[in-house]
């Protein structure tokens, strides 16, 4: 559920009218903020809590207290003189045991430990241009992020971002993660906001969630709370035939890696049986690169082979541009649910109306360049409008890749993915994603949900490769992310943020 700031304020007022104290919400929010920080940083480091004079600042102070109690070195930096603080902020400052007052410049020399900044300067009530003294602190926070590798956690929304339009002030804080409280706000999912919002976590508050009745939204965030129920537990008497026989048509001399990544992604996401179909001349070259559990077959009479032997198909990763006719034929005539990716998308780009008469369900997974070939007008629209226009014309599931991957299907709400890292901006991640989605289809997850689940799992696995696996945004590879798919599944079921 994605709300306007007015709708969010109305829900808060309902809670207050029913006798819920602002301090109760603040304590719950602050505890969740600290929990979310610990999700991304297993080892305590240094925390700079920059706070304003209102409730947003109080949330930051409660979080600071919890982080200090778990071993963090916490410094508190107020934006305003104490005389301007609300009584609740003053109380939470006095309760911040284990924290000490400091200033932003003092942390420029901090080395050897993780450094984070909590942005608790302004909340959804702030409008207009940033003014001093807040503007000075937003500049200081952005400077720390650039020069000291500080990881910035914005509370509710980055200071300087309009909560309804997503328009950033020139001095807007650039967050690595935004911890939005209660419900996500409309401005956080605007295309213009993505670079300022970063990773998006929703921190639900019990007293607010229970008062949502009557509010509707055409878009939703894909969170673990929403997605986890889609994964069914396996029966003890189960067997491999119940979890999908996946047939993957992928690879060429120049792009063997795409085929390997796709097959491995399907295998590690729970597929019962995975068969990779490659050109006959590649059999000997690609075999040593595959996990031993993946079966290998030549691409001969491929339509018949898919129909007879498989439950789900993936077509396109790394096939190359010279086989458009064959790929077009497979997309059109194969009766299986199919993930259409890469060169298969390019093959149908000149005539996407084929999707209106395909023999089976289709999930398309274009990146922005492929989307522009499918729909040349997409460059003129927002990402959400692009998905809406395409799925209104064609009865398919569309997953538009990007920093905030969007999944759309006619009759279903737009789903915005929340997980991921800039380290995923490298070749091969889309191949893994196609394999993961196919594996979920094979486990009887419907296409719309398989696309949402696949995006969340791949994004979270990449985050874990950095937070647990020692990778960085520069060193992360899709092969390394695959190693953390198991941990991503566990965290999904554990309802991580």
C-alpha cells in the first residue's frame, strides 16, 4: 500500500484520536529502525544520528539509543537549539543512554569501522526549499557519504525530498537506504527520487496498520511480509517431479556465460530438474562450466523437446542476434509458461502483438534498452506508465528491470521491488533472474508472483553477498550473488525488511 502524505497523516490522526500516544509510535518506530540497520551491518560501528526538532528527530533518537545498547558508538548531532525541540524530542534525547553529543565534521577522521548516518532531520510534514540550519547538515551528510564512505539511512524519507511528488531539493540528502515508517509514501517511488531514496525498507507499525481500512492504492511495494506466504513449505513425501522440469534455450559461442548463469539460477532457486539446450557445437565447451545437476542437450527439434519434456521454458539468454526467426517461433507456439528474455525479447520487438496470441503464459524481463525496442514510446513515459501501457495492450506479465524493478500485469497492482544494490549493475544478473523466475513457476507460483519473488530474492542475495560475503559494489558478480540465494530465501521467510 503506497500512500500520499495526506493519507498517512489521516491514519496517524485516527490512531491519536483512539488514544494512541505519539510516544508509543515513536518507540516502536525507533526500535524497528535500529533493527533494520543491524540487518545491513552485522558488526557494530559508528553511528551519526542527525536529528531535527520534531517527531522524525525523536524516531532517530530512539533508534540511536537501541544501537548504542547493541554496541554502536553513537554520536548525536542536533540541527536546532534545544529551546526549539518539542518536549518529546527533549525527552528522547535525555533517554539516549550511551550516546554522546557531537558534530558532523568530527567523523571525517573515523576509519576502520562501519560508519552510518541516521537522517532524522525532517519528516513528511516539511514542504518547500531547505533552509538553514537544516541545509547545512544535509550538505555535511552528503559530504560524509562521498568522502568517508558513510552509509546513509533516511528515516521515513530523505530530507529535502517531496513526499508526494518525489521532487528533490538541490540539497536533498542522498540516502543509501530509506526506512519508511508505517507505509511507503508516493514520492519515494517516483523515477526522479530513486537516486536519493536508495534501498527501500517499510517499517510497519501495528497501531497504524490496523487503521488502514478504506484506503486504496494502484501500486504496492514487494516486501517480504507480502511475498513470503507465496512460498509453500515442501511436503516430506515430495519428489523432484513436483517442482518443475525447466527447459532453458540459451547460449552461443560468444555468450556461454549467460546460459550457465540462467541454468544455475534455476537450480539454486528450487527447480526439480533443469535442462539446458545449447547449440550442438557448444556441448563440449559448456559442459565443464555447469553444475553437475544441470542436464545438457543440443538444440534440435527444440519446440517438440520443450513440449514433451518440460513444465516451464526460458528462452533467449545469450542466444545471439542471428536466430530471431527461431526464437520468434518458440515464443509464439510453445504451450508452456515461458520466461522471455534478452535475444528472445529482441526477436519479438518488431511485432510484439504476437504476445496477444501466444500458446502459453509469458513473462517478459526487459532492461530499459530492450523495453525501448519493444515500445519506442517508452522513453517519453515514466517507468510505471510504460509498464501500464504495455500490459494494457498485451496479456503478459512484464518485469521492467532497473533500480526499482517494476512488475505489471493487467488487473493486478503495479509491484515495485524494494531490494537490490548498485553492485548489480553488471552483466549477467538478468540471466540469473530469468532462471530464478522459471524455477518459481515450476513450483506452481503464478507468473505475476514469480516475477515479484524472483526480483526480491535476487536483489536480497546481492545485498547479502556484500554484507556477509565480503564483496563490495565494485567486486560483486552474479555468480557470487547466486551463492547467497539460500540466505535470501531464509530471510524472506523470516520477514526481513
